[in-house]
């Protein structure tokens, strides 16, 4: 593997074909462009190459993004991961979280629960850091897929001619937007975010902070009316991740102005006790700061002309669903399979619509439980969690927590497109 400077940006090219078992597509040279080296983008790149398509991925960042927060792989997505031969590697990189503990404003533990129950995981569900998963997917594709880093799409013509911020224009048979909830490709082809992004009334912020609490594969949570702070450290990370979530009316801010976003977070969490003031101080020095509304993407169609969307760009279910990564993995697999089988974008939408609907409804149901509205409701929730191990019929309570997530995770049975 070597890296070559292109006319603009960095182009990755392989010395020799990689390990993919590529299906040859005789007499057809079909050029596919994917915008976004995200989970959806790298997964799609893998499956398109498996089906014999020629694939280019353009990514605004200078390299595949590292770090990020922990994500879950469940149900149908686990089946797809298995078909990629990644089950062992994903399991080996699991976060290995043990417990989650809720604390009051003075730092006194209120309730402790198993980490899998806290995350709604059952059976073979796996929790992994987003960066670790993307590394595994990128490793599967980097020798067979052209990656253009440090660049982005600026225009898409009806005939497939794509112009880039830096690279020379090129023509593609299909352009796929796999570039997240704030999709650049969706904006170019379909219009501005306001037509598709639905704010659920909350904001979320995540970044790396020093592990001053000495957490060892555990989460520490503090909930107060209208806002929640969560800090965790995994078995694979010496630092910790801080996650803040709060109820809010829509905020006006520049998505590129990180300093202002940190100010908005500090204002939203002002007056919160426990370890929150120290965490906000650490946030100031974080260089991986994430800030956005908790929103969903709803679209009547995911394709238009030579453009199709996948993952959060098409059907973000919000972080509250716990299913964003699984939707991306399954969506990429189905899209590639339908393109190879001749079903095209229409077949992709037909196969995915119900799966998306169920998981978006899950996100709507979950979000209110992640940020509790009043002090009384917070007290009741903590009492229930503290008494949970001793309650008769506690299995039914657990089923209410994890059952809905499991049902959403298996709400699709993907075809075997490689037969």
C-alpha cells in the first residue's frame, strides 16, 4: 500500500489487489462514487467491490476518522458483519464495559446496573468504539478502493459529472451520499437540511476528557431536570469520553465555530453539580469535540437521478435509537446488493423502508427517557433503578428496556446477495 499525492489532496492506491473476493462484471465498467468514509461509506465500499463495481470514496477529513464514541452492533447488522468475516475482529475490540452507576449531585451513588442492561444489549450484541469499527472496515477496502482524502463534492450534474473542491472533475455512473445527518450530497441533490432534518428538542455533545474519575470499563451518570451528563472509559481507552445531553429549543450557531459550540454547552449545563463543572473545564481543551441537535432525517425518497443516500444521510434515527450504526451497516449491504441484482435504488428502498420506520420510532420512544424533565421524575427513576434487583417480575422490566431495541434490530432479514 502506498500513498500518492494527486493534483490535489491525497490519493491512496494499492500495490496489488487486496483480499476481497470480487465478482467480475463482464463488459461493464461501472464507476461508483461514495461521499463519506464513515461506517456507511466504508461498508458500502466493501460490498460494492465484492459485487465487482469500481469504487472511489471521497472524504473531507485528511484520513479515516479515529476515536469517536461507543456504538452498538445488533441483530441484522451482526449478520452482515459475519458475512464480511469481521465477527471475531469486532468481538476482540469490544468495549468490555462492566457497570453503569448513577450519582446524585453530591457524588453519592444512587443505583448501579449491568452495562449491557444500561445499553439495552442482549444475546450477541456487541459494543465497540466507532473509530475501531471504522478501522476494521477501512482495512477491508483500502487495497481495492480509491480513497480521496481532504476533498469533497461541490456539484453533481445530471450526466454524472462530479466536481470536487480540489480534485479534477470526473464522471460517475452513481454518486452515493454516505456523509451523515448534515449530508453535503443530500444538500446538493435534494435541498437544504430544513426540508429533511427534524429536531427532536434535544442537543448532544461528546468529546474526550482525562479519566480523572479513575473509571475502569464503567459509566458514571448524573441526571438533573432537563439534562444528563455521562462519563465512561472502556477497556481499550486510557482516557474517558464525556457525553452531555439536554433539552433545548433550536439553537442558532455556526457548525464550524467550535468555540461558540463549547460556549453553548457550558451555558446549557450551567448550575449542574456532581463532576459537571470539572468536565466542562476539560471540554475546553478537547480537540475531538462533537456538537449537534438530536434529530432524525425523514425523506419521501432516498434517490434522485444518479444520486442515492445511505445511512444517516437518508434516514438518521438519532443517537437515542442506539441503532444508527446498525442501520448504516445493513443499509450499505442492501444498497450494494440491490444495485448488483438489478433492483437498483427502488429495490433498496423497498427492502429498507420498514426497518427504518421501526428504528426511527424506537428513537422517538427512547429520547424522552434519556433526559428526564423534572426533579420528581428524576427521583422516581433513580428509586426504580435502585430497587430493580429486588423487584418481583424484574424480567418484565428488563424486557421493556431491551426488548424494544432487540425487536427493532431484527426487523429486517437481509437477502443473501452473494448467492
